[in-house]
């Protein structure tokens, strides 16, 4: 029996739960590796979708790190 789309989304979220624990450089490097694999075009559709979902989670995590760093910089420069 095929999975429902909501089941796929739930399992993707579970599979990417570890992303929140990664440092910026780790997430960035893994994202770059995923992009290279997807650009290679040799992955199956299922694997490509899994990689895409992980890449989205990694990109959001990196953006969060960068936004936090920018806020700290802004706060420090505002004090001066």
C-alpha cells in the first residue's frame, strides 16, 4: 500500500530532526554535498526527493544561523 503524502512529510521531518543539532559549517557542507549529488542526476526519484527535503531543512538551518549572527552584529554595533 503506498504511503499518503502526509505520511511521507512526517517521515521526512523525523529523518531531518538531527539538522537542528548541526553547526553552521556542518550544515553548509552537507548542503553543498547534496546539491552536487542532485546536480549529478544519477539519483532515483525517491532518493532525489529525500535529498531535496533534507537540503531544504539544511538551508533553513543555515539561514537561521546567519540571521542570528546578523542580529548579534547589529546589537553590538548599535551599542557603539
